[in-house]
C-alpha cells in the first residue's frame, strides 16, 4: 500500500475515532447539538490545517520524485566505487611504516 495513502487512512481513522467518542454524548443533549456539529466540521479541518502549517506537505510528492530504477543502479555503482576507493586508501595507509622514525622488528 502506498505510504501516503496509508497515512491518510490512518489519520482519517483517528479523527473518526475521536469524533465517535465525543459526538454521541453531545448529540443526546438537544442544547449541545450545535457544539457537536461544530466539532464534527472543525476538528477534521483543524487537523488538516495544522498539518499544512506545521507538517511536511511536500512529502506527499516524494513518491513522484523517487529515482527511476536505472538511476538506482547507477547510484549503487557509484557508491560501490567510492567504498572500494576508500577501502584501498585505508589499506595503503595501514601498510605504511610508522612515522616515528623507528621501525618495528
């Protein structure tokens, strides 16, 4: 399942769970029905607004910007070359004699 879709479904489920807990007691009281309706409308809008203001909405487009499989192969090849070059440099440095002027027996 797409992670973005999974996030939306999870967030919607949590909002509906909160509304399911808050609304029935308010709905039973005739004088509280206005509060129940306001909560039913504003809570999801408030959650979406807070996410838009403080969250990372640009993450929704991350899947569209994901590298193509060919790019991943090229990236892996470059990473392997860098790793091998670093390993060679480390090995050649370890093979050098100590710079203290004395040689080990």
